[in-house]
C-alpha cells in the first residue's frame, strides 16, 4: 500500500511563506516519505504574486492543471455543500482524485467539504 500524497491549499503555501513551524514540519515529513506533493493550478493563481521566495517555496510542488473532469467534480461539490468556495472545492476534488491528504490553514471550510469528499483527510497548519 502506498502512502497518500499531499494536496496544498493557498493557506498552506502562505504558512510556508511565513515559516510556520507546523507547515515546515509537514512539508519536511512529506518530502522524507517521498510523497507526491501537489498544488492545483487554481490555488497557484490565488496565492502567486511573483516573488523569488514564492518561486523557492513552489519548487517541491507539482502544479496540477485544471481538467474538465476536475472542474465538474468541484462544481458538483459546490452544488452539494453550501457556502463552499470554488478554489476550496477544487482542492478537495483534486485530493479526492488521488486519495491525498489536504494541508490547509482553512481547516473549517475544507472540513465542511468532507460532506461531499468523505474519504479526504484534512490537516490544519
């Protein structure tokens, strides 16, 4: 059985920018386990401002492009979970497609989406 990968939301990337100990430890642990580490392209658009520090932080991540299937799955989650946001739904749909764990600083909102994505585990930073 392979270890789950990691899907990051913008809050996790911001926590890395701010050198938050828990975020750094989670990233270090994922890298040591050689886990796949993904950031959906919608998260990148939400977070990216073009700084050299951001470019450095992004290096270990695989940027996942938006596919029609991913967009449809996220849209279905938006229909099912009130007050969910598009980017959060994309994060959860992305993680669900691979069986990943989501790393986030927005634990409550992403946990609410677990109503739709029951198998996705969410860890707060």
